């Protein structure tokens, strides 16, 4: 991607998670919001647990409050980071 000297590059963060809702909400996301250069997009890839449905409203509220785009994806591939990262970069993810 080419950028001009006045256009900063876009920053996307991929977070692979599995049943770590409290750590995500209490530590990970606040840490991203506190960065000098905040991300333009946060991709949260859950390992397919039902907890994602309950977590989604909390993440949406956080994203709205901090004005950071967040997309929550479900990892339908290999469990863990080895499946989460490729899943987040699949053709279905168009915001990166």
C-alpha cells in the first residue's frame, strides 16, 4: 500500500482469544485505547465459543466509546492463533 508523506499508514490489530472475556475487556482493549497511535481497526477472533454472543455488546459499546472500528470474527479453522490469524485475513474481512 502506498501512502503519501501526509497520510499515516493504517494500523490493524488482530487479537486471538478463547474464553478470556475479562482479560480482553479489562486489559487488552484498554491497552490499545491508551496507545499514542491507536489502531484503525481491531479484529477479535474468537475460537468459536458461545461466549462471543454475550461479549459482542460489550465490545460494541467499548468500540463506540473509543471510536475504534472493531470486528468480531469466529475462528472456524484450526484452534488457537494458528487458525485465528489466517481467519482474520480471509477474503471475508474487507476492512483491513
